[in-house]
């Protein structure tokens, strides 16, 4: 059985419900996607952080994303 996905917010130990797919266009190719995982409580704040920098590309349910683990 796979390990439970955890929120990427600093100090948070909650289960991740969302995957925030992002890239930094200054250093990543357009198709590259990095992943931050978010619980329900941190989905908006992590998304806002990435969106303010124009890094946020997509938000998907965490269960649908291959995190490479």
C-alpha cells in the first residue's frame, strides 16, 4: 500500500486533498510541472502564493497525480 500524501505547507501534517501543479517560467520548460500537495485548509493559501508569482498551472485532486513516489 502506498504512503499517505501529506500537505506541503510548512509544519502541516494533514492528508493532502489537492495537487497544485506549477512551474517557474524563468527556469523550467513550459511542459515541466512541479507539485505541491495541499490539505483543504492550505489549498487556497498555497495556490495564492503560486498564482501571485504566475507559477500556478493546474489544480487537481491529489489522488489523480503521480508524485513520483
